[in-house]
C-alpha cells in the first residue's frame, strides 16, 4: 500500500462515518481518492453546476458553503477538518444548489461516488449517517456520538422543512405498462414507444413482478449490438425487481435506489414481489418530489412576477400539507412550514404592489392578523391584515394614506387571485379603517382596551393576534408595547375578553353528544371552528396577555409557554395544547377533502374511532373554562 493512501486511511478512520469501516476497507477506498489543493477564495463548485462524481472531506483549511438570493450572498455553513460536504450526488440528480469556496488555503479528499457506493450499500451505519444528515440538515457536533458533521448541499432548508421533505409521500405512475416475460425485446421496445414511457414491468402469470426493462437496458444492450432485438426480453431485463409498499416516502425510495443501485422501484400491494403491481417509481419522480419541498417553493415565490405564479405555488403547498398529514408528520411542523410559505406569498404580493406603485412615501408595516397572525393558516381561508405607517406631517397625511390604501388594495387583490378570499368583515389593510398611522392605531387600541364596552362594535379579538409580513419591525414593536402597556392591571379589558372567550356555544350536549347546526346549508354538521377551536384560541390569547408574555402568538405555543409560566395549572395547558393540534388536524382534513375552510364537519362521515378522538379533544375545554372563571372577575359584561 502506498504511503499517501495509508495516510488518508489513517485520517478517515478518525471521523464519522468512516469509523464504521475497517482499515482494510478504508485503505481500498483511499487508493481511489484524489487529493485537491484549493487556494484561498478558489471555487470548488457553484450553484447550478452539474454534480461531480465524488463528495468531499476537508483534510485541512475551511470551506464556505453559501447561496445567492436576490443578489445577496448568504453563508450557510463553514466546513472544517473532518467535515463532509457535497453529498448531493448520492441523493439527487439535479444540479448543485449552493456554492463551495475555500475560505483559506485548503486540502480536500475527493472520494469517488462509484468507489464508495458499495460500502454505503453494505454498511447500514454508514448509509444511515449519510441519509440522516442529508435529510435532517443537522450538524453532528463534537459532543454528540459522532465526532464530526456532514454539511448537506440542501442545507438552505431548516430541520422541520427537511423532515417534511424526506418523509413526504411520492407521486408516481400508478398505471405502469406491464407485459408477460415471454415477449421479445422488440415487443417491449414497441410498448415503450407506443405508451411514451421509459420502462416496462414484466410479470408472471399471477401478475407478480419478476423483472423490469428500461431505456438504459435498450441503449446498453441492444443499441450496442450485444443482444439482437429479436431475443427474449428476459435476456436484458433486470431481475429481481426492487419492490416497495404503496406509501413509501421520498427518503425510503432514495435509500433503496442507492442500496440496490437501480433507477426504478416497483410498487406492489404488500411491498413484496409476491403481490400485485400497483405502480412504478423512477428517478424522475424523486427529482419532482424534491422540487416541491418548502425551500424550493420559497425560492420560486421570490422569483414570481404575477399572481398566477403565486397561485400555482400555493396549490403545491396544499398538496404538501395533505401528503404530510397522511404521513403523520407532526402538525406543529407542518404549521411552521405552511406559515413560512404563506408569509413569503403575502410578502411577495406586497413587493409586487410596490414595484407597480413606486417607493412608499413613509416607513410602514404590513401585519397579518387572525389565523395567519397566529401562524395557524393551513387552509385557504380569508385574508386578514392591517397596515400601519409612521407618523407624517399633517399636510402630507392624506397623500401618504392614499398611497398605502392603493398599496393595500393591490396587495389584497393579488392575494384574492392566489386564493385567499377577501375578509367578509372587511378586516384588511385595504379598508380605510385599518390603514392608518401609528398614532391613530395607538388611539384605536387605547379605546378598545380602556373602554371595551363602548367600542366593542368594531373590536375583534383577532387584532391581538398579529405578525409582521413586510416593513419596519420597530412599528410592530411599538404596537406590541402599546398593547401590553394598556393590558397592565386592566381588569375591565380582561373582563371583556374573558366573557368573549366563554360566550361560544358548547360543543357537546348534556349527554355528551355533538351539538350540530339546526338550519342552513350546514344543517346537521358540527361547527369545529366556532364551537371547538375558537374557545381554545380565545382562552390562550386571554391568558398570554394577562401573564404579560410577549412574542408568542401561536395558540399551541401559547399553551406550552403557559405550562411553564403557571406550573400549578400546567396539565390543563398541556391538554389544551394537544387538543388544539387534534382539532386543527380534523379541520384541515375536512377542508382538504371539501376544498373549503373545513369549518363544518359531517360527523356521520367520521369513523367511530375518529368521533371518539374528536370528542376526547373537547374535554380540556371544560377545565379551561373553569380556570378562566377562577382567574378573572367576569361580571361587567356577563
């Protein structure tokens, strides 16, 4: 063994995942490794470059990984000695999504994929290390079990996004072309051309898969003249086929293709080759699935120029949400991702409006209120927003307000085309009542909170659930300070909010039966929004404001924080948090099924188990109601 290869093997054995291989295996790999010297600022690869045939380990120096968005370079990670990066060729076929540049003079070990792949396929520890790191985008710090980290090429995405991406279901061909294994190569080629597909599954008399023929087989075995076109198809087919069950995830499919070095997977009823064919998954399907991941959607949003583009992206988000729920990804993760994408869409709508109108005449903040303000908007419900602009001279006020009203009208118009309906109550920045200066908003909140009984006609609790979408963060901070200053020892305001939280109609009758709508188009249906979700939302808001806890507007997170702040009642809060997730999931599923807001559920269509789960999720509401009654003097507005 040569001295350089031995030195490389000694280096690799000290770092994960190579420490799972024997020294003999490392020595074999080391013989094929290329040693690369990079000068300071030298570029190894850049965004959209074709994938290399190897991945890299930093032997010395530092490599910066960055992305460029909107002409701005963002540093994602620094790779130090022992770090792995450039794993993308293992798991994807599309080009690099970032740039790798030497921060200082560096030495890299370039490990050929073809050489390393057999060791990955035969060692589950190595395979799991690479897959988990690429999927989870986490760094294994030196106080973990692994001594080093990998830096994946899609590190642009955050952990929940990656979890969703790599656990989500795949869309694939559910009507594959099948044929008997007795046909000729010529017959198989004719089937592929006639059906415009690149593969044919070959089955036995029982319809079970025994092999597959692809365009690659035709090119390498027939076009080269090695095998005549008149030969039996069994001479060129790949057998046995690699089979998977119907609900296989993106991560599982990638892992199997890598392990078996194949480009197609056969989907069968029970996941074995002794059951009926249900579909076929190709490498193209994996690439298409990656194109629908959250990070890609956000990039596409930033590039969108018209409402039609944004609508197509929002439709893909709906598919992503549905697939993720079916795969039992935690709803809290799904909500986080949906919020970021919804936020990006609204932000882009504001940007497009500004591009049309010209630069704003004053600093401002566009705030989403209501469900999007709470980061809970999974379905295409109506839009709620307010616009706050900084104080200006009196002689400029009218012109400034006219600009922002026009801006809001254009923005809400774009969002309506995307699919977010106008708020039926007019709670939008395009309404002159909800587009005004910071001073005017200060007066508005002072009035609402200090004389709630007198100004309750236009007071909606959703104005206390907000998040900034676009503009000056200090304006939102000023609004928050106004709210909490007014809330301090304000028993009258909390009396009003408390009564408002408790006035919702009960979800269950005395005999624990669902109370259904008695008339109208939703007769005999259960109003899960008004009777189940709103009491939890209102209760969490009331308690978080009274406890002076800033910066948490999400209902689930509000209850989790309250469990920390008010330990005595922690169990009640935690039960409410879980109940909120359960109820939100049922509403989302109903909305997806009916392509609506999911507010009204047909209880009769639920299974007995689901009815019981739904009923159990309503149980914490009674405890929450009693807690609110004990904490607040609910007399003035009773």
